[in-house]
């Protein structure tokens, strides 16, 4: 049973339709590449606050303020 965890920053701009497309696409990728059963493939999307996501020692929130 494949388990896919997609993490994205939580900014309120990802629609339900986009999330559905991610779930469908990730599932299909596992079907196409690894011949996995889509009925047993689990896809989780986690939205992480930008204060809790760091790159190069700086939070995404701070990086965006600097840009």
C-alpha cells in the first residue's frame, strides 16, 4: 500500500480542485511507474504554516519579507 505525503506551505491560495489534482496525479504516477493499485494508494496533503518551514536557516515567512 503506497503512502505519499505532499507538504506545501499553508497560504490559503491552494484550491480544493488543485488538491484533488495533486491526489489524482500522485496516484496515477504510482500506477504508471510502479504498477501500484490505485485503490490502495494513500495520498496525504499537509499544509505547513510558513513560520514552521525553514530554508537555509530562515523561515519562509522571513524569506518572503526580504524579497
